[in-house]
C-alpha cells in the first residue's frame, strides 16, 4: 500500500516529520518497505534564469547561456533546443549527481568545443521528474532564482510503501492509517466524515437483494447530467504518486475513495442499465465480459451483479464491460455494497482476477461505510463534472454489528509483562474506535466496525502492547526448568548427526536435495510406475520434474553426481540424511542416510583401488558401528530393490522381515533411464528401522576385563558349492562356540584347478580366546570339531583336505 | 716375552684388517678360540712356577682382554657399516605423494541447525519433529488460519490430490504444525525446538520451493512477552557470535500468535556485506509472538491457565547472513565444490562450551 505524506496529513494533524512518521509506523506494525522523498535527491538543484543564449561558434546545436543562479552569474553550454533568453530553468552546479542519468558532473568546469561550461541546465528525465528529455525544464510559474527545484517542480512530498498484513484491511485506506498512527501518538486523527446528500429526486434505478448471504446490503445513487473529464490536479498528483495512471474523473474517483477510505465503489453508465440492479448467486452457464476485456464463466458459488440483461458484474471483484462508464457517459449509477469476504476470495481465486476491490472485500470492508462512500464520491463528481444527485436507494441491511468483547485489563501484564495504566489503555483503545463499557478490571468493548480481528481479550492486549511500543517490553530470562539435564535431541536426530559426521569423516560431501523428484524417476526407485503412490503426487508442482515425493534419496544424488561429473569432477562421493515418503500419512515418512559414489580410480604410483560394492559395505558398516549397532547383528541377504544391480547389491536385514539397508551397484537400467554415466555404487540406510539399543540405568561402564591368556589362531578351509555365501561360513563358525571364538575372518576364496567346477574353497582364520582357564589341546580340538561340524552341516561342504 | 707383544700386534692388525663379521669371527677363533694362540698362551700358565705365574698371569689376561675388546670394537664398527650400507639401500623418496583421501564436508544448513539447537538446548529446549506431508488441520486450521482466509493465500501451498474424499493433504508451509502435534500430545510445561524442511510454491532468485525452518515453542504458567524478548535477543547475540547486537521488536501479524512480532537485529550494510552487531541498519531475523488463545484451545490447553510464546526462523537465510553465502540456490544443487567451500569439517560440533563455529 502506497500513500504520500501530504495525503496522510489530510487525515492526521501532526508535527511529526517524515522520519517520525516512519518510526510511528514501525512502532504500530506498519512495516515500511520504501519511503521515497524526491526532494532529497534534488537538494542540489535550484531555479535559475537564463539571461542570454547565443549560438556556440563551433557547434550548430549548442548554445552558450548566461544564467543567473543561486551562486551568481554562470556561463553554461547547453544543447537543448528550447534553451532561450528569459526562461526559468533548473540549474545543477558543478559536481552534482544527476539521478536520472546516473552520473556526476565534473567538479571543475569542462570545455565544450572550446567554451567553458560551469554547470548544467536539466531536463525532466535527468531529475526523474518526468519522461521528457527533448529539452530542458521550462518553469511556467514564477519562482525566485535559488528556489529549491523540488518546490518548483511540486515534488516535496514523500511516497511511503508499506506491507498491509491480512488482518488489517482498514490500513488499505489512508484515513485508516492516520487513525492508527494517531492512536500510536503521532498526532490527532482528523475525521472527515461526509455530510449526507439530501438528493433532489428518487433514484430511478431500483435495487434488490438476491442473496443476502453473499451481499447483505446494496446501496446506490444516481447522478444525472454529468460531464466526464480529467480529474482535478490534486487527485491526479496523488494517484500518480501511488502508481495509478489517472484516466477520467468518473474512473479516478472510485479509485481515490478506495485508496482514501478503503471503500470500493462501482460506477455504472446508467443509460446502459436495464431494469433493477440485483446482486445474487450466479447460475451455471452465465458469462461476464469484465472490464479487463476477458470473459469469465460464472459459477453458482459466485456473487454476481445483474440487471434484466443478465450478469453485469462480479460482486466485489470487477465490473462488466456492457455497463462501463465512458467519456460520453452523462448519467451514472454509483454502487456501494458489502460482499462476503470468503466468497469474494473464492471468486477471486476461481477467476484469477486481481483487483483493488477484491483485495479489500476479501479482507473485509467496513460494512457501515456504504452510504459515506456514495456521499464522498458524489460530492467530488458534482463539484467537477456537475450533475444532479438522487436520493440513495438501499436494499438489505449491513451484516450484524460486532458484539461486545470482554477485555481483562490485567491480561496486558499477564501476557506481555508491560505495566500500562488503565487510563492509558482506554485512551489507546478509544483512539482506535473502540466503544468501552468500564466495569473495573473487566471492560466490555464494542470493536470498531472496520476491524475484523478483535474477538477476545488477547486481541486488546495486542493493541495496547503495540501502541505502547514493543521497546517497552523488558528482556526477561526464561525460568530454569525443573529436573536434571538430559539429551535434548531425539534418538533419531542423534543417529542423523552421528551418521552424517561418520560419512563426512570418510570423505563424503553432504548434500541437501529436494524432497521431490520427477514421477518417472520416482518409479525407477519405487519398483515401477504402479508402485508410485498417487497420494504422493504434488497437484501443483513448482516444475514438472519435481512432481513426486521421493521414495529414495539416491535418484537426486545420482543426478547431482552426474552434474558434477559433467563439470569435470573425478570421483564424486555424496551423501544425504533426509526424508523419503512411503505414503501421505503422518507415520509414512522415513529418515534415510543415503550415499552414492561414482567410482573413478585415481591413478596412483602405489596402485589404485576402485570404489566398489565392498567399499560401500565398509562405509555402511562404519556408520552402523558409529551408531552403536554391531554390524554382525545383521544378515546379508538377497535384495528386492529394483534400482539395485541384481547380482552386485544386497540387502542388510534384521531377521527375515526387516530390511535395514541396501548397498551395492545401481541397476544399469536405472542409469540408462536417467541418462547417467555409470557405474554408481550406493547404499541407503533406514535409520527408523534400526533397533533402539537398550539404555542401561546409570552412566558407569562395565568393569574392564583384560584377556590375559594368549589367543589361539587356527586356519580352516572348506570346499563348498559356488552359490554358498562365504559370509555364511563365518556365521556358522562363530556360532559354533560363541563363548570361545572371538572372531573369524576370511583370507582366501578360490575356485579353479584342483577344485570341482561347481565348487569353491573358502579359507578363514578363527581366533579362540580362552577366558579364565588355559585351554588344553583337547579343548582346542573340541572347538575345532564343533566348528567343522557346524560349517559342514550348515553348508553341505567339506573340510578341504 | 716378546711372544705376547708379537701376538698382540699381529692379532690387532688382523682384527683391524677384517672386512666383515665372518672374517672377524675367524680371527677371533684363531686368537681367542679354544685352540687359538692367546688361549694357547693361557694354557702355558698351568706349567709355570708361582712367581712366573704371578708375573705372566696379569700380562696374559690383559692381552686376552685387549684382543677381545678389539674384536668387540671391530664388530660394532662392521655392524654399523653394514647397517649404513643397508639403510643406504632402503632410502624412500618421500617427496612422492601419499594415497589421496577424499575430503568430506557437512552442509552449512545442517550445521546451522545444530548451532541453533545448541543455543536453545542451553536454555532447555528439547528437539521435536513432525511429518513434511501435513493435513489441513495441523498446517492451517488448528493454527487459527480461518478457512478461505487470504492469510492462507500468502503461503503458496503445495497440495496433493485429495484421496478418498478427505481434504487434500499439503506439504507443510512452515514448521508450526509441529507445535500443534506436540501440544496435542504433551501436557505443559513445553519447551521445544523444531527443525525441519518446509515447502512453498515459489522459485526465484531469493526463494526456493523447499527451505528450512526452526520453530520454537514455550508453554508454561506466567510466560510473557518479556521472556520472548529476552530469549530471542540472547539467541541473536549467541548465534552471530557477537558481544553486542541490539534487537528490535516490531508488531506484525501471524494468525497463530497474539500479540505477534518480528525481530530485527542491528547490522551494517555499508560495506556490501552484512555485519551483524554494528551500524545503524536493521535486519529482519524471525517472526514470533504469544501463542494465540485459539491455538491453545484447539490443542486442549486452557489459555487462562497456560500461556507462552512461539517463534520461527528461516535457517537458510540465517546461514547466508552468518557465513556470507551470496545466493540461496546452490544450497540444493549438491555441488561438492560449493559444499566443501562453505561447509564444515566433520569434527566441528557446535556447542556452547566449545564455540558454535
């Protein structure tokens, strides 16, 4: 919302200057976005008089002017065709910054074609006072030499733009702004309530209410014999200052009242009306050609203005072309009504029409302002366009006035800590237009008709607090909480932190990517197009490739990796800890840690290793280890994830049902579909699926017991079928004698000559850690026997001879 | 007894002449071995008279000692020489580069989340979370956004297609719905901090369709706006790690707070970059206010008994301000170079005791 200081001062008697007003606005909650005072940038420019203008001896288009300026007589070389003796112009001394041209004059006189020039005479464009650049400004009124240019150009006003919050539609009129600033202490509100117009005849146009729920009150009056023409200078100046191009008075006056009083009006060409004007609900199939030149389909939810010809306007949104006023209009019918905010908002959304009327009605227009609006406009019209005003016609009643709201004065201190005297509270609330019935510490207050945001005690607290000023709030430390200090992050967040730091310390760079992705790509990670839940498709995506909530983070990481690769990066290692979505329920979100590597084996003089599925497994295990989840608790199994390579990836499981993680190579089909340069190695770990580790009471750790007996190491090799997972042998071996076997590790896997074609040899070392008693040879033999038995039985293989 | 002198001279000369341990050992055996010359002389002692023995004994012993010492000394010399020769062969060119290790980094937004949690954690705020996909009740209605009210329009909401006749779900436009979820489930006192992803349908130089917020909520008896001001002013100084930074509270409007405010922090923009805690300019940091009685009622909390404040701030922008990132868009592009430049080493854990950054 834009307004000018002089406009404000019409409604606010104040001694406050520009900066004071800005401070009062800030204090009262009117957030200033911009305050522009042309006088500031024009401070160096003054009125000057051209005494003599003779042609330049060496340039046809230049003149040498002798100019009387604030600094005495100056010689100025000027290229303007209109420079002539006797004219009043605007003078810029040497060194002046020229705002419209964005340069500064030299500080020393410059020679132009051999003749020194001591300053400049300016065009309107150079002063940002207009678009004219054909010649220098010629002042038509008389001003003394040395008069500030801003005064001579009528640019002393300040234009202020501020944010109107949705709760304060009364700020959409300059009078409402003045009322609030007066309540904040900026001055005295000057109420300019119009005197009713008696009217000399009955309005020939009847009005009826067709849908009280949409438009409860509809008023109007007729003005006959008007002669439309340009608006008066003062109105044009104000409209232009706030960015509205004046058209003709009949159009400008409704804009002006809307800006001045937050009261939208509509003017019909009475000659084009056909019968009574009736606001009612729309009917399917009706259409309106609106003032913006577009045709809109009417729905049954819309409030339309009709006459016998059908729909002639969208109530509270926009008028129609068929009854629009023009330069030829002589008789007008002026409408002032009240439209339901929610319905107006819906109509606005459905049609996409953005208008000042919609903006005001959907936020709330003062229902008691219908007739005042008519009188204000009619007076201006008659003054400038002549005409005879009818008596107003009124259909319906304004919506029920606000009821009394209870205000407990002690709530101010309770909710804000402020100490405000009740007398001061009363003064503020009265200044806002509240009608107060004082019953001690409880007041019964009727809020003003233009406010729709006051219905309980806390709302008055806000008014008192903001008008007192938040600077008065005393900084108070929060009281300490009872009880001891516990971890304040959730276990899941602790996991996220630990996982992130583990991966970053292992060379991964953290990414934060969109929670959405392209639906087609989502299908690749969800297990096919049918597995992409329609409930997770965004109905109004910001871009078509971001229309599906992601089932996996890996797609986004793969694309980011590809971008980095295209940009010349070698090996890229990215990870992200973030959400994936299984459904639209509150419990369907999972927190995953996903990592992806595009392996590029860096050549190295010591030889290089390439990142592969085993490296991914190592990183995954490192994360699990850091999370206090011993990796050996989990089983490696076949995976069912369609985005992973069928033979070079696996699932990490906890029991037969719970899959905790996947790791390995991405499926070549995914790489091809997304146009990615493979291979890409990845893992994704579902942090929600990890079991909660038991929390032991207390913080003490179990006593350290050093194994003082030397461990015994034995090598074993088995011949098993090729399909047998090698890890299975370790699991069986460890499980054979849990108390004594502290570890088992594979050191060789062999298939080839000496071994049956469908078999392989797996060799591993087991470590037996005696505890308490020394083991005798017989004890060790017994352990070995158990291991051999368990592995042979479990795999169907045999000890390698 | 020129024998002794001759043998000594010859032995020492032989020892000195040996070139390796094996040759030295031969000389040792030839002189000091059981059948060696020195040993042979020693054996003659047995056949001597007591007087002769008295005279010859010390001399022969001294000879034996001197020869043995010479052998030992030569052995050390030869071993040192052998080691030197071996070491000379083992020289490594340590100007060669080691195997490269990829340098990881943490994303600045995630780090700033932790910085904020550390500051508020010190004030007793526990961290809470909620889902990104929300229903209309939690995202709007319970937060006192009337249905159809223009205040909803300002949120540029992402919608899902309605399922089974239920109202369309939305991507949460702020972290405030978690306030509702916590208040619905937890009796006061409440002191929580909610970090999370939020979404608005807006994409230009200063907006991204996804960004990050931190929400705070304090509900207790007797919590008033002075507490809000104290708590958030302290936060601003601690977050920007400056001794002094004036804060300014201005009235504003949020449907879910009453009274509502925005907090600005003192800054200097004159040098191009924004310096917090200096200068005469102001920078908007966050929105806040006393929790609206309607919101408390919507969650089954009696506003006459309990009251409190809430605040919300944009984490991406705070990170930009603090660490001088000029542009929001690269945050979500997962460019490893950008993240290594603006990101953080994994061992930098924000804490109140160790410093935030």
